[in-house]
């Protein structure tokens, strides 16, 4: 079951990334940010339970940044673009 949870989290992040790279999903859209937040939150919890601290750091920061971007979009702002 743990492996299935990890796969779901990873697929959420990867699907959003792939769709963004194909030009089918805007990286500043709610859908993209929600998928990233959900996937990284799932993987954050999994890393915490498994005491995998490097993975926990990566995924928790990913979740926090995704949440920040989502809040910005919900407030009507566009998150800063990567340069």
C-alpha cells in the first residue's frame, strides 16, 4: 500500500510537469499548482513516516512553494516566473 501511495504522489507531480512541458497546462494555473501541492504533500508525509529526511526536505519545500503559488493565484496574482 505504501508503494501505491508513493506512486500516486509522484504521478500527480509528473503529470502536471509533463503537461506543462507539452504546453497543455499553464504552470501558473490552479490545476498545476493543486497537482503539485497534492503530490508533494503525499510524498512529504510518506518521507516523514519513513524517516527519509532528505526526501522530506525536498518534498516539504516543494509543497510549501506550491501552496504559496496557489495562494497567489487564488488572490488574483500571478506567481513570479522562473528566469
